C-alpha cells in the first residue's frame, strides 16, 4: 500500500497519553517515512465534520519529542458520535438531512487521506469502525488504525490502555494532599471520588499506589502522626455490591477510634441506585451523545457521603474529585514506554494497510497486534478477585 497522507485525531475525554501519542506518531513517521504528509483534525470528529485541520509542518516534526512532556491534547478533543445524527445536527456539525458518516467520508476524500489514526477509547474507536465500514461500502480505500486511550483501562480485549498507569499515579498524588485534611476537624469524613464510569480499575489502582506511598513514610505517633489516620478505610467500585448499613457500622468504629474516615470511591459505584432515586423523585437524568449518564450532574461522591455522614457521626464532610487533575496530566515513564511501542507498531500497520486498534490482545496471549474493530468493546469489568485487590481490602479491614 502506498501512503501519501495520514490524518490524526484525538477524541473523547482526556487521558495522560494524548499529547505523547500524537508526538509518537509524528516522530515515527518522520523517522521511517518522512515523505508521508501528516494532518491533524482539530477537536476530533468535530474537526473532521467541519473540515478543520492543520498540516504538520517540518518544524513541528522536528519538535515532536517535546509533546511527550505535556498533558492534554495539542490538537483538541470532543465527544461526537457519528451515528447520532440528531446530536450532530443539533450541534451544527452537519445540516438537516445529512449523514455524518457521509460528511466525514467526503472530508477525508477531499483531504486525500490514506490513513486515519484515531486516539481514543471504545466510543472513539467504534465510531472509527462505523466510518471505516461506511467508506468500504462506498468504495473509498482508507486504513483506520486506532490507539486505545482510557484512564479506566476498560477496553475489551486490550490488556493495558494508554494513560491509565499515569492517571492512577496522579490520583494517588491528589489523595496525598487531600487526605492531609483529615485533622482539619474532629470526626472528619473524606470521600475521594475517582473517575471510572463502569469500571473500578482506576480507583483500585490509585488506592494501591497511595498505599505504596504510605509504605515509604515514617510516623510520629507521639504527636498524632499515625498511619491509621492517613490510611484508606474503604474502597468502593462498580463491580461489587455493598451493604451500606454494615459499612456504616464498621466505619463508625473507625471514626470513634481515630477521629476520621477516608474513602476511595469510583464515580460509577452506586450509579444505578442514584439514578433510580432521582427518577422516582421526578428528576431528569442528563445523558451525553453516547447515552451515558452525566456523572457530574448526579454527584456520586456527595450521595455516598450523605449515606454515611449522619450514621458515622461525622462533624465535617469533604468530597474531592481527582478526575480532571488525573486525566489532564502528562504521561509518566511507564506509559511513555507503552506509548512508544504502540505508536511504532501503529505506523507499521498503517504503512502495510492493516486496520484495527493497536493493543496487547488478552485473548491472544497478550500479543501486540492490530485488533479488528468489531472486537473492540467498552466497560471491561475490573476483576475484583485478583489477589492484590483482595489483599488490599483485607489490609484495610474491608469485607469483600
């Protein structure tokens, strides 16, 4: 396959890999195929539908390595579902009667794009699959090669998503400061709400990272500086069910003993119960273009805090969200190494015309490959039976 021009886009929510992945793709093409032109659509599918793109200049290609040091996305993101026609019309991305897939396809044709690199989660890459299928049916030869981005690490069948390790590390750093508030009032309840709509991996991984940090510290019990006050006392994830009454009894004992309780909560934990409660009260539950509940509007952290505050006799309650702090961070060294291996392989796939989402396939012995788009799914459940997670719950005194 002869490749003359490739296009990049980043889409969905941010993760600590987007800038690095863009830099990695640009850098690799410059190394192995400097003759290939590169363009970048601004704000993901939004820019593709609007024809808003920039050409990656020789100067940018020379400076691509700088992008590894930044978070966010230099080319911008948005949440656009190409098959949600009504939403695209409402947002002015297409005109009434137009098919967004056709508009996107025509733009790619007009721009002379041979390869499209999509960097995003399951929604981004399933939209890419819809677009690729439409193009194939309509006789346009385009190779779509995706990269898996999500801080939730919940893409089936990919072993490790780009940015997830960094997000867990950043959520731990966030908690290191927030939990320092535990002595700002007697009988303090702190809820650290972590991103994770349908998967508890990030919450669990962040808790593990935080406790590894605790392991490195020295304590001064004589002045009240003790590990039990800095410890995590509960971890709640969507994959498990909880007896909140029993948990309230357990956590009240903690509060009575040390004067504070610290909770790590996945934002997806308890959402069905919260939504049911809201709808029964006649409240409208906001949803995005993909049909996902707008979690910022229902505030799971506040709801959980309300379940416990009175029952554990908390004098002060603090709910803090680490999501945007974590997801907009730059990639750490562990992620940069993973990004490098995946962007190099993505370019290799693109140049030979092999489509799919690049990742280590859990259903094929963890082999790095271009996984066919129809196999990509979101909301892979976090495995709460893993020994390290079971041991963590045991260590903090929480029943499984």
